[in-house]
């Protein structure tokens, strides 16, 4: 794999925290250039000029970390464009500053809790993705409550759920229950119907938000998506 492909692959691991989808799939990578001496410049753009600074900062910071970790990259520069806080965010990332230091006097805390909140939502939504085919096939609450990650058919949705659980420190091995509350406790049989309704609503909300964002982005940058 050449360096440019490796960098693009690394960017594919960076997620919009609210939507839980890669920034590459969402069209947020405007361009990615790699020089012969390993200097990489990535330019990001978001659906609106006023996208929340905390979400924006997370994506730029994660993109910087992902690209910097690629073997062969000697220097990474990740720049946010066309955003009301782009100057502050770009300076903060270049200086390796945290969110509080970047927005001194405005931000009260770092973004660890926000990141965890959205990961928890992703885990809830992921349970619907994995359990929904089983429900459609006739699995009832008792059966669903007894299932483990190792007892359900393998799928990209299951792999994704394992990764999100691992990121949260939740059980993700084959013996872990399929259905878990956000605090890590197993879902009892009598709780399954309500739990899965909430999971489905969470998933649908995230997917609708993703479709809205990509639609707005296409309108904002007509004919230029996927040029990076």
C-alpha cells in the first residue's frame, strides 16, 4: 500500500462523533495531499459554517492523530475550512492544545465525556443493527436476552458493535451478552422490548442525521464531493 492510500485508510477510521460514520464516507475530506518526503496536508469541510465547535474539534484532532500515526508520515497538517471557528481550531491542533486551551475562557471542560456519550449512543444503535434481523426472524425476548456476541451470525454490524464496546471498555468478547445497558449491565428478558425500541429509535435518528448532513454538504459544495 502506498503512503497516500495508507493515509486515506487512516482517515477512514475517523468518525463524526454524533453520526458514528467515517468522515471519508460523509464527504468531509475536501483534499488530501502527500509530498515525496512524507508531509501530509488534509483539508476538512463540514456541512455548515456553524457546525458545533466541539464536534468539529474532535474530528480535526482525531484526523490529525490518525494521519500522524501512519508509518512514513513525517509531518501532518490537518486544516478545517469554511467554519466560523476554523482559525481557533487549526491553531489549537497545530499547537497540540486541548479543547479548553484552544477556547480559553469559553470551554469549561475537555471533550472526553462528550465522546463517551456519543460512543454509548453508537453502542445502543449497534445493538439494533445486530438484533433486528433476529427479531425479524422470530426471536423473542427470552432468546434475545440469552444471546452472546459469539452466538449471533458474524456481520460488519457485529464487528462494528465490538469495536464501539471495546472503545468504551465494555465486554466485547464472544461470551459477552448481545444486549447491554449503557452502564454495562445485561438487559433482562422483560426489558428487551423497550430496550430494542429505544435502540431502533437511536439508530434511525443517527442515520437520519447523517443523511441530512450529507445532503446539506452536497448543496453547499455542489459537484465537488469526493475530490480529495
